[in-house]
C-alpha cells in the first residue's frame, strides 16, 4: 500500500502548490477575472481534498460491499482501519468547523441588520448613528434586499464627491454579489489550511473589483483613490458590526488598493511575456485542480481494484487501470 499512501500524500499536498499558483495568477489579471479564478481554484482544491478523505474513509465499507472480510483487508493493509478512522475524524472536524463558520456568518448578518434597523435612509442607503467613518455592503437577509450602510460620521467627515465614491464601491459589492464569493473562499479555507491564502487574496481582489467599478462611476481614478485613503485614515476598527465577510471600502490592504487606482485601469493581458505568463499560470492552476480530483478518483478506483485482486476475481479493467496495475505490480500490497 506504499503507492496508496503516496496518492494520499500527493492529493493532500497539491492544494499548497495550487493555492500559491492561483494567487500569482490572480495578481496578473483584472480584479473581476482574478476573483473568478480564485473561486474556481478554491472549489476544485477543496473538492479534491474532500474526495480523497472520502476515498480513505470508505475502505472498510467497500470491503464489506465486495464481500471481503475485514480481517483479510487488515492482513494486507494493517493501517486500513486507523487510516479510515483518521479520515472520518478529519471530515467530522471539517463539518463542525463549516457549520460553526456558517453560523457565525448568519449571526454576523443578523447583528448587522439589527444595527441597520437603527438607521434612516431612502432606497438602498441607510445612515446609522456613529462618529466613526465607516461604510459597508449589507447583503440581503430573510427576504430583505441588500443595503449600503454608512455612519453619520461618514456623512459629516467626507466630502460629497468622496461619499459618492464610497457609495459606488459598496453598491458594486451588492450588484456583484461579492459576499457569496467571499463566503465561498472562507468556507473552502476551512477544508484545507492551504486555502487560507486564497481567502485573503479573494478579499483583496473583491475590494479592487469594487474600487474599479467606483472609479468608473465617478469617472476619476484619483478621486476614488483619495476617497478610499481618506476614509481608511479617518476610520476606526468596527465594534458593533465587525467581522468577515462584511465587505467595506476600508478593508484589505488599502495602500496597495490606492496605488493601483493611481495607475491606469487594468486591462486583459495581451501579447508577449505577460500573456505567456498568464497562460502558463492558468494552465498550472487547471492541471493542479484536475490532478487533485483525478488522484482522489484514482485512489477510489485503486482500492476497488485491490479488493478484486484479494477476492481473486477478474479485474475487468483495461487501458488506464491495466497500466496502473502494471505500475503498482500485482496484488494490493
């Protein structure tokens, strides 16, 4: 079962490299594209991890379905039950953490809406009491449509043009349903620790996406940069409604966002080394995503193949799995 262990390690290790490459690729793309790349990588890498764990967990159950005694399985692979138990324990922890994180998200929305109920406004805008400079996009909740929430301190401190930038920024978050992408990356990071870097990158690129939309609305990139910088400098850490994944114009690495707005707008990669680099990184992300899913599937198929060999029944496999059999050698050990 040395080869099975190799598949396990490789399947669980690929997300570390895949996350790094996906982050590099996102940095080379316009913000909107970057967010979708990060979302796709998060889903594929997290899905491959779960698939591998399921493949390990069901080994004893597969043996029973194949009418193979567990004693015979343990004779060939003594670690089968401990490994299955470990995989089951990891998935149980993942499930608990996912439920806990989702509950925290719902609790955050509930608390944010309670705060928003104190506000006044018209249309999609709510102004709540507070001396801090703060604005955030509040997703829809229990039939309520999403709103843009600002503090009264924001209205008093920022100029009308700067407030327009912040409102356009938060409206971009709502229109693009950025909270869903943010939550997806957050939940994927619970599945595999390597995906935490994708969660951080997602927050940054979602803010960059909203920054670019806001700059397009006001038609002045320098004004957008100045408004975001001033709001960040005048703002204070949130108390009543703090917490990820509420998206705010003052979240993420603000200096990098301001610097990007002071440069010409992002464009799709074209020609030369830049395009070649993007294609190469995109291919690497795709290969990593497919590889982790393929390895998880291969682990499942190899366990079935090993069970058939132990039973002494014809494998019935040809092509790819004949090659796997030739690579691994006869038998399951």
